[in-house]
C-alpha cells in the first residue's frame, strides 16, 4: 500500500513541478489544463502499478529460511 501511494504521489508531484517550472519560463497559464491532469493521473496510476509489481517480484524472489529451530516444549507443573 505504501509503494502504491508513494509512487502515485511521486509521479504526480514530479509532473506538477515540471509543469510549474516550464510554465514559469514559457509563460503558460497558472492553472493546469484538464488534459494534463488526466495524463498525470494515468501516469501516476501506471507508476503505482509498476511499483507494486516490482515490490511483489522483489519480495517473492526472497527465499524463506525453512531451518527454524523448534520451540521448546511447554513446561510441566
């Protein structure tokens, strides 16, 4: 869940900052156009799906240590 939200926020903030910097130097309007908002959402969603896929692959590639010692027997009273 954290990878999903983190990737969405990272992509959306990056695109927003790039638009603001380009808008400052190229004198674009301050309000982000609807098409760019939609593109930002689609790219953020794609980044989130990619991040979940990468996290899932990383975690599934880890081997489980099956040689855990058995717990001690319960005490007798």
